[in-house]
C-alpha cells in the first residue's frame, strides 16, 4: 500500500548533510542522494518543503569566537550560507525534474523569492518543492528553530529532522553497543531530559503548534519515503 500518512511534510537538513563527513563545502554525491530521497516522496503526491542549514559553510557563534567578526554578523553570514545551500539543493532537484522555488527569510531579490507564507503554500499546492533559506531571518537562533517556525506557519503535518543516526537512542550508538532506538517520545520527555534532538526552542514551537517531529537517517535510501508511508522508521516525537 502506498498511501501516505502525511499530506504536507517539512524536511530539515543540516549543512553537514550536504558534505562528506568531516569536511566542509558541498558534495555533489550527497546532493544527488538527498534530492533522490526527496523525489521519492514528491512522487507519492506529498507536498514537500525543505529547510536547509548552513553549518557546512559558516556557523555564527563559531566564526565569532575565532575571528574579530561580531557574533550577530557571524549569524547573518550563517544565514547567507543557508542560501548558498538552498540554491544547490534547488538545482539538484530540478536536474531530476522536480519543480522548486527557493524562499529566503532575508531579501536577496535577484537570487530567490522572499518568504511569503501564502505564496509558499500556493507553490506547495502546485506540486513545487519549496526550499526555505536564511532560517528565521534573525540572528542568535538556528535553522532548527527556522524549521519549526515554517512547519507551524505553513501547516506541515510533520517535521522530518534528518540526522546521522536513524532516530533517538538510549545512549550513543557509536560508542555503546547496548544503545537501542526509542520508537516514540513525547515532547515533554525531550524537553525535560534535554535530549539533543533539536534546539529546545524548536521542540517547544512544535509542541505548541502540534507538529510532530520524526528523527530519521536520510543517508539510508528510501528512509524518508518509508517514514511518509508510516513504516515505523526513526523516532516519532509527539503529544501523548
Ligand atoms: N542562523 C541564524 N538565524 C537563523 C538560522 C541560522 O542566525 O534563523 C545562523 C546561525 O549562525 C547558524 C548558521 O546560520 O549557526 C547556520 O545554521 P545552522 O547552524 O542551523 O545550520 P546546520 O547546523 O543545520 O547546518
């Protein structure tokens, strides 16, 4: 049965997901793999939007610590990095025949659209993948918060948080062989136990707007499609 569980999904990919582990920049192979995963879901008739991070290029707090750059400036640089990544994801999706639009929280009018909520929803209804760039448009927060914000305002049925592991574990699965995957958590457990799934402000926004989060490994082919078809992949974070 190929009946999607969700009508509209928001995928959050970090900048690190666009490069090979331990490096920076943008890797063509990673881009193609991610775009292929997204296309599998678009082909189900599901509306998809994407929030991209920028950590493969600049993180505001890190660059401010290492240079004379003011922290707020560093954050704006980080937001601009997400625009670079959004353009990379856009062209890769379009090379697969998937129509897209990039909408940025910061106005860069010769490069992409400015974020307009109603327009974004219209693009989604027309079957275009909307890539949201520049996070929230404000410094001192991250693209996780941007993802939660966009998910709430465009009425996404779920926020898919792509990570390096296929869900939330009882311990670090890399170092602890007894670690097991947790299938389901409620928002309060994540917040109270300070589980490092997403920024707490993002989890809080999702809780207040009843947007469930699914933590999944996007590097496993078919995983995103599997989540959308309700195949019990990853960890679901929701209300009780
Ligand atoms: N950023 C920001 N405001 C936002 C989103 C991002 O200032 O709403 C900056 C922040 O400096 C962050 C950088 O952009 O470190 C890159 O985003 P993020 O760290 O979330 O990227 P990811 O870790 O997902 O690759």
